[in-house]
C-alpha cells in the first residue's frame, strides 16, 4: 500500500529584525513540495464555509498571514481534527486526499494557500461520499 503523509502544523523560519518581520517559505525546504500555485482568500466572514473538497493530487500549505481562521480536516476514514490558523509564521500542511473546510474567518483574515499543482478542476472531489469511496478504493490492499 502507498505511504500516506500526515496533516501537520509547520513553523517557518523568521528573519525579522528592528525593521519588521520576515518569514520564509521555500519549496522542498520549509514545506514538502515545490510550489506551483499561490492563491489567497480574503473578505470571507464568520458565516462562510469554504473548501468543502478534497484533492486527488494537490498538496497544500495554508497560512493566515493576517487575522485568523479555522480548518476542519477529515481523512475519510473517521479521523476529524480542527486547527486554528492565527499566526503569519505558522502553516498547516495538507497532503492529498484530505477533506478540508475553512471557516470562522476574522474580518482581517488573509489566508495564503500554497499548492503543489496547477489548478485542475478534474482533481477536485467536491462530494463527501465520493471522497470516502475514493479513499476506501485507494487504500485497498493489493
Ligand atoms: P473554490 O475551489 O471553490 O475555492 P475554495 O476552495 O477556496 O472555497 O474556488 C472558487 C472558484 O475559483 C472556482 O470557480 C474555481 C476557481 N479557482 C481557480 O480558477 N483557480 C484556483 O487555483 C482556485 C483555488 C480556484
């Protein structure tokens, strides 16, 4: 069976000085993939739930570079966890095949998303039952 990476929080190197803060995120150094895509989400309020999908291929790192939000993750096999993103020098690593909901955005939230792949709607799974079935099928011993 394939190896599966775990969701984890990552602390990034800081090189701030008396001029201000500087945080570094290098692909394959500070995070476990090369960055092919960057997008960011802001202007979502505390009533909005974003995400609500899993990806067949893409790995992500999410960083609240301003404000805060929460991420609820599900592995499709019964594990569910909630993470608070509230520091510009800390991110969450999301491997492929993780269901994610982003919610509870503060008014000043800017959620930076780093992705291992270019955008391809075909690799997004947006139905939860389809996701659990996909996971079950993929994790079947050969
Ligand atoms: P969506 O996946 O719903 O965003 P989120 O998961 O953050 O709630 O994306 C919203 C729209 O933007 C949807 O029409 C697809 C498009 N989109 C792209 O074209 N490229 C991208 O890299 C992303 C993340 C979304």
